[in-house]
C-alpha cells in the first residue's frame, strides 16, 4: 500500500479498494498554487500504481471543488515567465496522468470548479456535481488562453460549438445546466454528491477490473490523441499570455473585487 503522508495540500484516504482524493486547501477555495500544482502532477500516478486501489473518488475540501490557479500567485509573478517556473510540463503531466491512471476516477464536484479546476473535474471518468455548483473555464476572464486542457476536454464532452461559446466567454454553467448539456453525468443536491460518487466507485471497485480498466483505456486513447494534437499549442499560447499586463490587471481586479480593464498588452 502506498504511503500518501508526504502530500501537504492533497488528502488521500482509502477504504476497501477505494481511494478518496481531496483537494485540501479550503482557505484558498482549493486554488492551486505552485506547491499544490506539483502535488497534482504526481498524485494520480501514485494512486494509479497502488495495487490495493480499484476505484478513485476526487473531491474538494470545504464548499469549493477548485477555484483554479491561485490569483494571488499570479499577481505575485509565481506563474509568470520571469518567476520561478512556467507550469508547461507540469500541466502536461497532470492531464496525461489523469488520462493514464487505469482505475476509474469518479468526480464528486461539491462546489465551484473554475479554470484548471474545471479541467480536473471534467477529466474524471464519471462526474457527480452539486446542482448549485458552477463550472467555468474562466481563463479568458483572467487575460489567459484556455490552455491547460480545456481546449481538449470541453469539445469532447459538449461539441465544438458549445465549447467555443463557453471557452471564449469564460461564462459559468450551473451544475443543473451542465448535466442538461452533457458536460457532466449527474447533478444532485450538494449533500448527496459525495455519497453518490462513492457508491458508483464502489460499483467500479466490485466490477471486473481488467474489463473496466481496458475499456477506459480504449476510450481515453481518443482523448490522448486530442491532447497530443492540441495541448502543447494551447499551453504555449497560455504561457505567452502569462507575461502580459492583462494578466496582472485581471489578478489585481479579482483580489480587489472589481471588473478588469484590459488593454491588450
């Protein structure tokens, strides 16, 4: 059995073949700063290689699933090309590791999922979402290209026309609407989400493991092809927008709770 005690911003609990991964930075709405991003890059490999695990539940601590990248980190330059690291390879690792893990990942999306948080939620194999939760790839609202997987997973789930509408605007979608258009599998009252997701994970854990894993592998090969086609380009272009004044302005506006004033530079 794998030891998960080294993880600081992600909590892993196991119960009879099910691993529950909880994004655990509730004081920041589970927003991914650099140390948490690094943990996200490795957690799915660690759980995937745990022979005792046959299904995975992914959820967030507190009232939010994941608010995306940490706006305070963006304002400080942590994700800026002049800062310590551009998370180009890290995002590729995160997306690929979620697609490569053999066990089914069941999303228990307990609250809002924005930007990177939306990508992580939608990369789950089956998703249970709170009716009151909002899902949105809000990159463009921050002056960023939607580069961390949104350009791959949104069209795969709801088609190109709808995906363009939501990625070009950054508009939010309620859990109820997300179920209606096929972005997620099920929308439920908040207090039922984790229970329902865990029940489905139990069904997966008690199923034929090779049949389930290889069926997932076959279907995810289609997504891997799209990742190979689009992810590097979208991430390169997102990295290009990380050095803009528009990003800094959006981060400051977010923290100051005002509309941003974009200048196109």
